[in-house]
């Protein structure tokens, strides 16, 4: 009954094909939460996959309807071993983005795991079925090695709508605040900073999604006969966006800019490099906020991105001035940005610069969060990962993307630790999504080590020392 034996158990599970079989079965569920007719499949995933797996681990479970109409359900699970033991809350999501079946490379399908060397292809392998499959298997290994005990209490929440912005999750966690009370939050999503670098991230950049549109007339008019006499909505919108972010990617509106990076954040990011992997895109080192490294821009600063831009029919253009143009934009922002008044600030800025004809609609807002790097749970988790892997993990103050961490940090008031099992080149949300077998195997061992150490009590903060 030892830590090393628990790690060997999960290694054998991977090496014997057990992990592949479990993941392939789960990937086979077409849990596309953006498809309105897939509600039965979302529920089936929880009923047939997650609940039985948790029952085998000694959890009690129940499935809840989403308080938001026509959105995916939730699963709540509990395993209690002792009032004096630490309690961990964990999380996963079983929904995926659309499969885009026809756009995958020949020989691949979104709904089966196809192994090609180190690459394991399939929708959800990286986000998030592969990641929560790792964590469930690590719990099983610790239970087996400890003779049916974890040595800590565990609670879990699974959702089926994360890819739609987690509708209903805040309401559920607010209503169940007492039931979901815990000492620490540990879960897995997102990528490591690099495939070969175990990573902990402590929060998330916030996201403010908004649409800008210019609707000038009901019809398009011949560009030769009317060019110069009619305002072009595409030109107006392009210039409106350019007033918010310049050609080098620098945000020009003060209300959307963060406070300067602190010394602690700079130090934490000093040894982190964005990109450089075989499958990573080339980094544009001279793009973005001047005076910052690419790493500081991704993890310590705000970025304003145009995700989609449309005017007329780009696939089949005609010689006509379109009547309407629209763009989907996203502000990714760090803690310290005053985003509560962002909508009013953008509106005032557009009006002041002569773009009162540009309509603004906020579509999504997920607040930014960041656990203090000096929190004792961070030191404990870092030491555990280093003990397993033989190398200290990268500690990121927050991930560059977004996860619903504000709900766990702010609503439930928990210190939040994320241990990602993907990597930057995983094609998350795109055709040919995949995970790396080597990262998955190491992730299994890291999580088994974390759960073992949590149950052992050595090095835990405060009252949980045993």
C-alpha cells in the first residue's frame, strides 16, 4: 500500500489499453451542446458513462435539470470518509464543440479515437473527455491501492454546457453553495504550457464577448453606380474596430486595458515560453502590447481579437455595396481590469469617434480569476507534481483562455488548482483534435500522486497535517 504502487497501477491501466478503451467509448457519444437536438445524448453521457464510473468509486450521484431552459443537465457526486479529512471539489464537462465531421483529415473521425503514434485523435480527447477520464482513473488507482479508501472526502460536479459558456452553472453552484463546500478545488482542462512541461494554472483570463454591427439599408446596391455616394458598412465597421485595437494588436481604449504587470507575475512568467513546439504556429514576437514578451501578453495582459467579420457574401462576392456588416469580437482580460463598465466605455468610445451607427451587443461575460501564487495549496500541489515527475511544474497565474473558474473561486470561495493534460498543439475546438499519449500517461501518474498525497496528509495546509 504505497504511493509508487498507486502510480504503477495507473501506468498499467494505460499500457494495457484500458485508458484507450474508456476514452474511445466516451468519445463515441456525440455530445455537441451547440446542437439543439442533442439533449438526449447529453443526458445519456451522464447516465451511462459518468454516473456508473462514479458509483464504482463509491460516490453517490444525482442528475439535475439545468435551471436554464433547453440546456444540458448537471451531475452532482459525493464521497464522504471523515469529518476531519480534507474535502476536494472536482469538475469536468462532457459536452464538446461541433464535430465538423467533413473537415477532418482523411482516415479520421471525430467520434472514434484513432491512434497514430503519439497522437490520439477524436473530438473531446483534449477537451474535456480525455482529461476527466484521467482524473477518474487516478482516483480508482488510489482507492484500489488503499484498500477502498481515499483518505479524503470528494465532491464532483459535471456539466454538459461548458462549450456554450456554462449556462446554469453559476445558478446551480449558488443554490448548492453549502452542499459543494470544500477545502480546495482540483480539476483539469486546457493545455499545458508545452507538451513536455507539467503545468499548474491558478485561474483564468476573463472573457467579454461582443458583437459589433452596422445595419445601414435593406438591400445591396451596385458598387459602380453608387460607390462614393453610399456609406459602406464594411468600411465603417473596419474603422470602428481599428479605433479599439491598432494594426499591431495594441488595445487603444483605456477602459479595456489592465493595470501594469506586478513583479510577482513577471517572475512567475520569466521562465515560460509561448510556442516553440513542433506543431505550434510561429509566434509574432513584434505583435501586441509593446514592451511585453509574448508570454506576458498571453498570460498577464489583455487582448482584443476579431473572431469573425462579415459583409456581403465572401464566398460569392458581387459588385455591390452591402447593406450590413458585423463582427464577433472578444476581449480576453486579466484580474484588475474594470470590466463591469466595459459596455458603457465601448459605447462612449464609438460615439466619440463618430461611429454612433455601430450597434454593440454583449454576448458573453466570464470574470477573470487568479489564486495567489503564494497560497499554501499551490506549494503543496507543486511539490506533489515534482515528486511524481522529477521536475517542478510551470505555475501560471492564470490560463490564457477561459474556464468557468470564477464560479468555483468567487461563488464557492475555493482555492483553485487546475492540472491540464492537453498541450498547445492539440487542435482544441478544431478539426483533428487530439491528445498526446505520453502526456496522458504522465497525467495519470501526476493525478494519482496528487490524490495519494491528499489522502496521506503530508505537507497539507494547516489543520489537515497527519
